């Protein structure tokens, strides 16, 4: 074997040059891999962000809007009740404790019967319009609700009918139960409404 004579330091420069090329290659590959990984991470975050936005829109449509609608409905019911009670106050002239009793009765009947508090207040208005005072309204209203339920009619019609009959026959509000019994029996036993 023959030996090749290299000038001194040539082998070291050649190895150093190859290491430098290898280091630059690794750095290029590392930079490309880092950029690729960065793009994939960014795309993943974009997908997650899109999914979260989509979920947010669905929640807004399916959850928030019905809750807002419910709130609006509650405010409308409260406003309707207050409007009806204001009409009762105007017609009866009731104030203070007397008005509070009427309001409490309407709320109680709204909780304990098939009719709402606003409907009970509307019936109070019809009774007051027929000339009933506060005490007569409080006595007649439960019977009026019973009449409406038994005859399957709205409260306003039942209040109008009951007040007309009581006034027409000169009866007291306390006799509304007897009048209701006669009316319901008539409705059930004849082809009359």
C-alpha cells in the first residue's frame, strides 16, 4: 500500500468543511421542520377556533335566543297584568290596602286556577264596569272563574254574563255560586251556549 501524502492541515479543513455543510443542512432541515410544525399548529388552532365559533353560534341560536324570548315573554305577562290592574284601579277607585287585596287575589287565582293573573284582573275589570264595588268583586271573582271553567268560556265573557244576571235579578255577589250552578246545569242539559 502506498500512502498519499497530503499537505499538512488539508484533511482537517476538508473534515471541517464537511461538518459545516452537515450543520447547515441540519439547520435548513430543522428550520423547514419547524416551519412545517408551526403551520400545522397554526392550522390546528384555526380549526379549533372555527369549531368554537360554530359552537358559539349554535349556542346563541339554541340557548341564548330562547332565554331572551322567555325574558321578553315574562316582561310582557307582567306588563299585561299591571295594565289590567291599572284598569281595575281606574274603574273601582280602589287604593292602598283595598287595591292590594284585589291585586293579591288576582295573583292567587292566577297561581291556583287554570286562568292567569292577567285574566283574573280582566274579569275584575268587567265586574267593576258592571258596578261591583271592591268587596263584591272579591266575593264574585272565584265564582266567575268557576263559571268560566265549567262552561268552557273565557273569563271576560263569564264575568260579563255573571254580572248581568246578578244585576238583572237584583242578586248579591254572594249568590253567584247559586247562579253558576243554574247556568252550568242549563249549559249541560240543553243545546244552549
